[in-house]
C-alpha cells in the first residue's frame, strides 16, 4: 500500500531538527506541523508575515488580522514576530529559513520542480513558491509518485513550466523517500508494503537503489 | 502642517484619481486591504486602470468589486486563485494579467519606493518569469533583473495612524502595506484609529508619516475572513 497523506507528513516531520525555522506549504506540507514532537523547538514561518505560527484559534480567539499564507485564521505562539512581506521574503531569499516543504506536480532527476501552472488551464499564480525554492537552504517535496493513470511524476525532465531549477534535494512520495543527487534519483526508503524494485519501475527519471535502502517505518 | 493631510472620508481622500492610472493596493488575501479606498475607487467610475496587488480579492469583496464593474484593465499579482469573475474575464481576454513571484513583488515595491530602479534576484531563474529579462552571474550563481514599481496612487490600511501619517499595522494585516505606502506618488492611508500627533510611540511606528500624503479614518470595516478555521479546545 502506498503511504497516506498523513504518513507522508509524518515521515517528513522526521527531517525537522530541533531549532529549525520551517516554512510549510499548502496541502500535505501543512499536516507536517501535526507530527513535530513537542521536545523539538521549531518556529513555523508563514510568508504573509509571521514567524512563530501556532494552531488554529478557538472560536473566541478568531482574529481577521491574523491569518496564514493559505488565508486561514491562525494563532501566534509566544516568541512570535510580525513583519512585512518584504522582510518575510528577505528571510526566505536570504537563506535564513532552514527548511521548506511544498507540494509538486512534477520533479525531475536534476531536482527541478514544476508546481504552479498547467498550460491551457486557468493559472492561479505562483504565490511565494518560486521565492521559496530559490531561497530556502533545504527544500523537501511532498507529492504523489504517479498520476491517476499511473504515469510517473518523478520525471527525466519536467514537462510542465518550472517553478525552480535544480533546487530539490529530497522527495517524500507515497511510494518512498528519494534523494536527488548529481547522478539522478536515489531511493533511500520504500513504502512498507512495496518493494524497492516496484518504486524504481514506477519512476521515469534515472533512479538508483541506495545500498542502505530499507522499508520505511510508519 | 500635520492637519492638512487629514481627510473626512475615502471619497475626499481619493480626489484626483483618474482612468488609465496605476494603483498600488495593500493587503494579503482579504487581510489588511484598504476597504474604504477600494469602494471609493469603484464609485469614482475610473476605467482602464492597472492594479498592483498581491491578490485580486474575491468575487464580491476587495478588488473583486472593481472586476465586477470591469474597471480594471490589468492586474499585477502573485496569486489570483480565489476569484471566479477574474477567471472569466481573464479567459475571455478582457483582462490583462502579469504574474510576479510574491517575494519579487514585495521587493519591486520596496525598490520603487526606495529609489532603486531595478535589482537582481535568484527567484524565477530558468522559469517563464525570466523570459526577456537580463540574467547575470554573481559568485557562480545566476540572477535575473527585476524592476522597481511605483504607482500614481497607493492605498494602504493600517490599525492606528496619527495626523502626520505615522502608521502602525496590526498582526499579519501588515503584509504588503509598508512597501506600498512608500511607492505611491500620492499615498492614501485609511486607519481604524486616527490619533493626534504625539500619541503614537515613535519606537512603535512602522511607516513614518513622510510617505503618507492623505489619511482618513475607515468607516464600516467588514474585515471579512476568507478561511475561517478553528480548533475545538
């Protein structure tokens, strides 16, 4: 069985180290916050101008002036700070954010990512995604390994318009954990009920099985 | 000197707005948008305008109000996902749209207000956004040249302001407002509380009053919430 959205999020939370500042994108990446253990001190950044984002508010604490980048009402934790969008992206572009987690439609064997437009469809815009992939020190992608027809989304070369070039180091898909190296994809872990060979078969881009490749513990 | 910046309402503060002008509008989603200015701009009847704003509002609120009346000719934004009117007008070719990455947009506005004509950024290198733009290498990495933005008018929303135009924003309603405040030929600020000069702590001021030409107290703010998310406990 491929991993659920929650299992992908939980596995990514293992990558979050104590003391990290992290920006989580919309979708599966948002769920990562639910699995960060309380013994790790982690500051969540929201690119609309908040460092130290907390959970959703209770009904009596809802504040129209306090939202996250997904426009959801949220809270600010002790130690939080508010700032302008220019300051926010100075943080992002300047390499002050340790880790960014975001979703993708395609990633290729060189680590380029496409996640903002499909030609012919209404384009909603890239928001902060291009800045995040260009600036964060480490970018992890949470994604589905294949589309509904079973075609690989881990490509030799992205077919959709790019969000960033050669910027992705690690992917956690529903099939496994894949690192992006100078020599293409390297499979590090595979979903518990799958085999390494099945993941390789489902991947279009150049992929090798790491010598220490193992089944993921979920 | 301070008192001549104060206007009675949005309609009076928007004197001089005209068709074919460029307007910079603060806010992120519906958070921290200059609601009264947007309504007054709609009621002014200006046409063929260009709006620079991170988002385009929703169908019946924010800049969506100016889309309904087809007053906007061109939008410059980073994300316009929440607006069906926008989608319809864009797909039919009525509306021009230029996408700009969010951080680049923030910096272009900051640069515009700070007298910087253009700057190099790593954002968007190798993507559609880089097409037609100058590329230069610094320290072995590629960057693209992006231009500063200024507008004929800038509209911002703040929490508190004094009669000289010093502004304090509240929480994430700050967002694009501080940069936009610096980048208008005429910047109009609407505030929830308008106080006397001397009442704001100078250490707490986010936007110094020099950037603000006109200020008024907002009325009937809706402060609509786009995604109302709550936790049980």
